[in-house]
C-alpha cells in the first residue's frame, strides 16, 4: 500500500528541475526523493534534504500522499562552518501544509520544527522550503506521522451496545421509581 502511495504522489508532482544560478529556483520533489520508513499501526518516519545547493535564492517543494488521515511532526535544520561562507544556508521559511515551522536560529545553525500538523488522506500534502544558499548549501529534514485512531468494528459494536444497556437501565430505573411512588 505504501509503494502505491509513493507512486500516487509521483503522479501529482512535476519532475525534479534544478536551475543552477537562477534568482528564484523552484524545485519539486516527490515521495520518491524522501527516505520513507513504514512502522507499526500505520505510522511513518521520513528523512529528506538536499546538498550542493548553488548560490542564490531557492524554493524546494516536497509533495506526498498518505493513505490515512493523521498528524505529523517534523523539523528542518542547517549547519555551516563559517558564517556567510560557502556552505552557509539561511532558511527564509519552511511551511508544512500551510503551517509555518518555527524554531531557533543563530548565525551558523538553524533549526525549525512543527508538531501536530494535520495530514489529509489521499490528498497532496506539501512541505515548502525557501532559503538563500551562499554556494554549496545543505539542509536536512525529518518527520514522523501517526494515523488518527479509527475504532474497529468490534469497538463500535461494544459502544452501541453500551448505550443500549444504559438506556434500558434508565428505563427500568424510571419504571421502578414510578411503581414505588404509586
């Protein structure tokens, strides 16, 4: 099922297009460009990122589709040896499904994160990373996803049965009370 999801995500996105030296290069990436690891209960963890980003402004868009609704948490970070030197990358913004990631920055290291971001089943979910590379820039991201709990059919049956027993108990209690008052 996860492989089908990755294929579905690829159908929704344009091929990767890197435009070196462009003033505002936009690149699109699919789930195939991410390391996705399925876990127990429908959970998913992922790692993604880019290295060797040429000097200039950039915008990277990651798009993916998951088979269930749920909540995700994630982070993106950068590291540089020399402030404003080759390899330094500044994150301008990181937005996950319309929610901006916040965090801490200092002259050489940045880390942004978000928790409990809603992920919609069978829809294109997006992470948009905008930044400025001073040449050979890099960033790394990671995320985790947990599906929303959906009760099993047996749990629904127990719940409905419980409401039924509670109703019968109230009805019986009222009947006994009326009999005692009469």
